[in-house]
């Protein structure tokens, strides 16, 4: 998979900019706050119309603009494709692929990219939501229908939450509570099976990568966890559904009292351990960064296995806080597929491929 060129209009801090990229490594250089990450964000948008930094499209539109546009030529699955994404204040995003209007769900699966950015360290540091989001973003690229399931679950969750919040004032709302609970259990069963299968494969793929990355000093393990009544998250959808129904029945009174949804896929977590201890509780800064980069490289390997093509690799400030040996390990990963790597200093990177300089939202010529 390759991004051949891109044009940005009103995107973040880019008034207008265009660039052509190498099919190999592209080194994006410039001082802080010039637009390096914004460029990577635009490339990532091509994977399914979503930003990795915000849930709100309006934040992608540059200050003083009423719209933003990303236009790119990409090559994937043996086809040349043109993707155009337009964002307008107060309107839903519009997406075209080769001139045909598409939804975000339809765009997903036609192009894939794996991203590492400094905020990804929160995958380990933060609560379960950060780890669910990591899995959801990866699975959505592997299984395009997964995004529609997530959207359906979000809709059901919001509606059930409103019932639990307001039923004291409007008791008639309870007439629909059990129906929403049942629907959430059904969609949760599907999501849990997807996530559990992905977590199992990610664990297998990440372990050897992390062992090499850490010089054999640390062992990374992953374990998927959902609600307590689900004994086997890799079981059949029917088995998981019935287990969720049991959990729902046990917590119905607690939900009414607390006003919160206590059963469902929104309770899932990915337990990340290093040398048998919780990474969230005990990992050092260096161990955290090493573990997250290993997860991202494993994600890339799984996407390559699942699609038959090498996804684009987006690395934002990836070398910071790594010793020389671990920097060398990362740089060795740049030999396959198209890579975008940002940095402030190019001392070690200028020989790796094309260099593009970013300054105040403008993209300098290739070097």
C-alpha cells in the first residue's frame, strides 16, 4: 500500500499544501508545532475517515476556515485510487473514492495504515478505554463491518444510558429497558468475539517482536478480559450472549440504582503485562515505550497477514527516549513498505529515504 501524493486545503494549520511521497521511507522533518503530526493525521484519515487525535471533525478544520479537504492518490490491492474527504462546519463529512460517494465504513478496508504517536503511551498508562480504542481501530481496518457494529453499540449504549438516567422522572421509560439490554448483549457478543480473537493473535505476534526489541530482557504478555460471567471470550457468539444475559440480570438492580450501564462490551480490557507484572502499574518509561511500539509493529504484521499487503507505517516522534540499540531496532523496521517518520533532527535519518521539511504549514521540496 502506498500514498503517492496528497493535497491539503484548510486542514489544521495547512492553508494549502501538496506533496508527493516516496514508496519507501519518507522523513518528515521540522521544528515543533509546524505541522508534522498534522500531515500524518491526514494520511491516517484515508484509512476510514477518522482522526487518531479527536472525535470531532470540526477540530480538523483550520482556524478561520469553514471547510477542510484532503485529496490523495493511493495504490492498494492492485488498484490506483483517488480518495477525497471534505469536512464542513456543522455538516457530516463527505467521502469520495474514485469519484463515487462512500461512507466512512465503506472506505475502511480499502487502505490500511499503522500509527505510533507519543499519545499512544496512554495505551498502557490510561484506563481500559484507551486499550479498547487501540483494538477497535486495528480491527476496523481488518474487518470493515466491525465499524458498523461499534456504531450500533454506541447508539444502544447512549439510549440505555438515557433511560437509566431519566427513569425516575419518566417511569414509562422502563418499559423499553429490557429490550435495549437484550440488544446490547447481542451486539456485545459479536464485539467480544472479534476483540478476543484479535487480542489472542496480537499476543502471539507481539511477544517475539518485544523480546528482540528489549534485547531479551523483558517478556510481554497480553490477556483479554470482559465481564465475569463470560468464561470463554473465544467461545461461540450464542454462549457469550447467554453469559452476558446472566451478567445483565445480576446487575439490573445496580444499574437502576447507579444510573449506569454495567454490562456489555464497554467493560472490556486488554491486560498488558511485562515480566508477569502489570505494565500500567510497574513499567518504566522506557519499558512503556518499548511495549507500545512492539504492539504497533505486531499490529502491522497482523494487517499484512490479514490483507496480503503491507500497510503504511506512520511513526511520529518514535525515537525519543530510546537508547541507541532500541533506535537501531526501530530503524531496521523501515526497510519494508512505505513509512512516514517525523523528527526534529535528521542526523540519523537523511540516508534512509526522501526528506520533506515542514515549516508553518508548508511542505518543502523532497531531498
